[in-house]
C-alpha cells in the first residue's frame, strides 16, 4: 500500500508542477490501462499543448498548426504512435491501433489500443516521442489494471523499460 500511495502522490505532484510553468514542459504522461471490461489494453498519451505546438513546427514545418489543423493533429498522432511500442520480453511485438486524438484544455491526447494478449507476464515498452527533438524530454508511463500501478520513466539515454506482472 505505501508504494501505491507514493507513486500516486508522485504522479499528482508531476501533474501539479507541470501546470505551474508556462514554458515548454518537455514532459509527457501516458497511461497503459488493462481494461477488464473490454479485455483491451488502452494507451493514453498526454502532451502539453504548448510542447506539441513547438514540436509540430520542428517536425512538419513552420506552418504546422496543431490547434487549427486536423491534418497537423493527425500527423502528430501518427508521430507519437510510431515512437511508442510494446512487446513481450522475447521480442514479440504487441501491435497497437490508433483510437483517436483530441485537444482537451491545455493538453493534446493521443489514444491507442489493442486486445490484451493471453498469458502476458510482462511488457517491454519504448516511448521516444519528442525525445528525438529534445534530449531533456521525459516521458512517464503509468501501467494500471494489472496489479499495483507501475511507473516507468524514460529520460536521458533510457530507451526500453520493462514491467512484470505477478501471478495471482
């Protein structure tokens, strides 16, 4: 129980801290949710809209407009999807399909999903969105719905991280 409390508190502090700064945050928070109702793995990536605005101009050109252009929004969603991957420990990829994207307040959300594979003891995850632009970019992932919440942090030169699921 204390680990869950500390992780939840840490996540809330990260979210609260990010709201204080008006400049680029260079942080993204994602959730990998094992949904027992649908038996899907649902992935939700949340980027600061301010960061996304700067990123699309670097990636797609100075006229890219993530707020006013559905095309730019689709391009950014595709960019994020190509830089996030999950696999089983042996290297067997778990393909994700796009489930949409949206602007909500000061955030740009990208959604992905897949059916939950049978006999999944672990997940190996890569999350490099915006890290090719900004080496200081930190991508945090909370894995929920399969035991205790587990948090992964992609920063510095970290490219792959693994979560393990206990047997109940």
